[in-house]
């Protein structure tokens, strides 16, 4: 066997152990909760040594953070991507926005366990001073949303696409928290959110018009 083949096999094993630990961490937390999950529990469920956690992640805390930010976020993010792409087909920008967020509770229901665990993980990460990693994860998610918005609506400027990406990220997280805290009550619909944005924009434009008119009177322009 060539040295290249040996190296490839080692890489597969390393990646396999890392993915096994991420999956085992999620399984243990779903079964026991964060507080009751130990490093030994995760290693045993993954079928690897306890030292593998330190090798791949540095600590149990970082392993848990990655298990419930990257993997869970990717799954829900893929569903949201599909909603955004589908909403953009044959619709105006405003219509696409409303269509994206109409019925979003359905998306949350499909990812209920992951969302609940992610909310717990966010608080745990804050307490264990893993905020820098969380900030990196959030920025990456916003960047991915920005790229997607830019792709489905290339007429937007880069700052506009990023602003919409930030808005979508805030809405996704805010609505998800509202849903897990009160799943029996309806969430704001996409149409209602679009109405609110339109109203706020109208107030801003009217305010600017009034300010311009007032300035005109002040300087004798009217």
C-alpha cells in the first residue's frame, strides 16, 4: 500500500471520529440534557476514546457548541434556503419576503429538538465563555444568507443584500425562540411582517418629506 493511500485512510478515520462525536453529542443531549451529559457518555456513544474529544475539539464544551450550532444550524439553514429560493420565483421582492415567512412555524416543527437544544446551548455557551466562537458562527450564517439573497435578487447592492441577510437571521432566531416558548400561539405571518416593514418605511419617507417641507418654509423656499 502506498504512503498516499495510508494517509487517505487516516484522514477518513479522523473525519469519521469527528463526525461520530458530533452525532453522539447530539444524541446524548437529546436523551439526558446538557447538564447530565458527560464527556465519557459522548465518547462511549461515539465508540471512540475519551482522548478523542480533546484531540478533535479541545474540550467537551466546544464539542457541544459545534454539535448544536453548525450541524443543527446547517439543517435548518438548508430548509430556509429552499424557502427563500422558492419564494423568489416569479414574485416581487415584497411578495417573496412575505412568502418566505408565511407558515415558518412548519419549519420550526420539523427541527423542534434541534431548536430547543440550540437555545439551551446558546445560554450554556455564554456561561462557559465560548461567545467568540458563537460570534464566528453567527457571522458565517449571515454571510451565507447574504450570498443567497444576492443570488436570488442580483439587482440589490451588496449593502442591501447584507442588510436583508441580517434581517432574515434576526427573524429566524427571534421567531424560533418565540415558537419554542409558546408553540400553541400563532407566529406573526409573513404578510403581517411585510405590512410592518411597509408601514415603517412609509413613516420614514413621510417624515423626510415633512422635514424637507419645513426646511423649505424656514428658508423662504415655499
